[in-house]
DNA sequence: CCATAATTGTA
DNA sequence: ACAATTATG
C-alpha cells in the first residue's frame, strides 16, 4: 500500500493506446503519480467480442504502450474476469488512488456503462474526470433544426465544418519517474491469454502491419509527404493505394483524429513543400468526416449493427446459401476483383474501401445473402474492424441504412475491376494463378479463348473457379428481390433516453 | 407545404 | 437517360 501524500491517479485506457494527444494521461501526469489499466472484458454481455484480427493488434499495441510507459516505471495493468466497476474499485483501493481519468468512448454499450460507473464512483467520493476523445465533434452537438440526429452526410459534415475548429492536440505528457510504483497486482494470466490468442492467428498480419504509436505517427508523416496531394485524384486507384492506411491506428487510438486533422491542415497551409491541393485536403477531411458520421449514428441508433435501419428491408427474409457464402469468404467466386479483395482481407486484414464496396455489393446483391453475414465476416477479419463503421458501411451497401446506396444500384464486378484496376495489378498480386492472363481477360477469365487460357496455365474450374453466378441474371434477380422493399415505413426512433454529457 | 438534393453506378 | 425515396431547410 502506498502511504505517500502524493495523489495517485488511475487512468483507464481503452481505445486510446497512445501518449501523444491523450487528454486523460496528460491531466493525470500533471496531478502526480499514476497507474494505468486496460480491461480485457471479453465475456461482457452486451459487448461484441473483439474480432480475430483485432485481438492480434490489441496485444501488440498494448505491448508497445506498456513498453513506452515502463520508461517512467508507470505500470500498465491488464485485467479481466470481473465487471469493469469492480476491477476499477479494487485498483483504486489497492493503489490508494483517489481519482480516475479516462477518455470517452461512444459505442452505446461503452457509453452507457461508463456513465453508470462514473455515477457510482462519484458516490464513493472518487474524483472522476472524462475527456472528449475519438470524435472531433461530440455526438450531441450535431443536430437538425428539429433537434434530431442528422442523417444525410452532406448536411452532417457541413454542420461540423461550420463549428469552431476541433481543439489542438495535447503534447506528450511530462511524466515523472515513478520508482516504487511498480505493478503489484498485474495478472500474467490475462496477459498470457492475450498473447496466446494473438499467436493463434492464422493470418499473416505481422508481414503487413506494425502496431504502435510510433508507427502511427510515421504512417501519417509519410502519407502527408507522399500521397495527400494526390488524394482527390488517386485515392481509389487499386495499384497505387495512396490512402493513409491509418484506420487500425485510429480504431485503437494509437493516433487521435485531432492529431490527424491538424497535421493535414497544417501541411496544406504551410509554405513548405509538398504543396497540397485544396481539393485533396477537403476530400481527406471528408473521409475523416465519414468516420465521425458513423460514430455519431451508432451513438444515436444503437441497433445499427443488428437491424436494418429501414425496416422495410427486414421483410426480405433472405435465405443464406452456405456454399455461396463460403465461396465469397474464401475468395472463390470466379470474379477476379472480388476474389482478390477477399483474399487480401484473409491474409492482410485490410481491403481498400473501393473493394469493400464491390465485395459487399456482390455478397448482398449477386448472392442475396443478408448484409449481417458480411458484417460478421469483416468483423473477424478486418484489422481496423470498427463497430460503427462496419455496421454503417454494410447497411449502406445493402441500401437499408441512412444515407444508403439505392437498392437498384448493383456494382458490376467486371467494369469496376476494369475501371479501378485497369492493368490488373491488384488482381495479379492477390491471385497469382491468374498472373499470366492478358489484361483483356484479367477481369473476366471465362471469356478468354481456350488457347489463351492454356498459354496462361489456367484451367477454369480447377486452378481458378468459374463464376458462381452469372452477372446479368444475378442483377435482374437482385432488382426484383430488392424491389420488394419499396414500401413506406416508419424510420427508427433515435435513442432519446441517452444521457448526455454537458459541456 | 414544397423544392431540392442525395459519396463513391449501370446499361 | 435513368432508377426511388427520403431528409432537410
């Protein structure tokens, strides 16, 4: 038991595994000694279990942060097995800490849990401070004239842009060396379980990713230096992949949206090269805006990951064809661009956004599988799996969401491939067995003459599958099926009981 | 109430 | 050219 008079603060880490621009850590460091805890609460009812790929990331990200904090002998304790309130209370008692700080999370389960923990701790005379994090604009500050959530993205983002700029990032906290405050109740069992879960990963994530705050910052810097200027023109090009690739870092909070926001704005307004086209800056910020938008939507509509936002889509009663679903999952649909995307997902845990739209449209419209099945698969495979973004994007593709893609829009996997992977680079990278196929057929191998196939060493149905559905027929069936949703229905009511943080 | 506009397409 | 519906001011 520490009997020192220096106040000790517990910092509850969640999706904010970083030092730079971490308000809770910043303020706790100013106060005095601190300890940090991460609660690995996998068996919480009401909470989604962490996906397979994300478990791997989480373990490495925690390891990296723990390593950083150890420079000042600040413990990062990993706990599990009890409810969050009990764990926090026990830690406060055993370290004789009188205050707890955390950065806010906005997923409905987290937000509600945290509000009630805050209340209970305050009743026990614990000082509780929570800070805005994860979102550039608090969800309750963006509303329509009537006071409801804004559903159309353009209106949403324009409103955000009309507000004062998001705050500047905080500096790295000035920690003091904390000799004598070593972790005294760490549970190696939890840590080992996490390590084991992440080692059992069948994917090859370590070949593609390096979790950790330092990597996040260097990714951001190289994006600004090399790709930001071309973002408007080339962000969709599958060969170049000039996106920022920050999504997993943003998800786990190894970098904050405030840091990203101000860094890209600063780069584009400074006289130093590289020059950044204003259209590129605008579009990149708009992408950040979509992240913001989905987070707000989930906050207001907690059912978003489960139920169709437009209830007329619930009546479709689609039957899952398990064979087709599996072909899609394994990247064996016979449509090269779809398969390339799905294979990249299974190996590298990521897929460019363009591909996410194509494969989602394919699963929903060509294979008539409910979007929830796709959402589930992405959840387990994506290294940046984020509840709000995943749910929104799948509902978008299905046409059942707010601000969604119209039901009659069926992505054509051949023309999409020809448009965004014109030279077949992406397909050849992820489906090497098609590598020798000439460009003219790379997105439609079934149309290649037999001599061409033979020369390329391809036997359709053997080395690469034939299409599992015919595009034209599948398209017509999708239009007829989804046409049934044309019926007016009540939109869901937003969650009005939600407690709201006063500014 | 009405006018307007709505991320990323297809044939 | 076109598809259909809805949110928003």
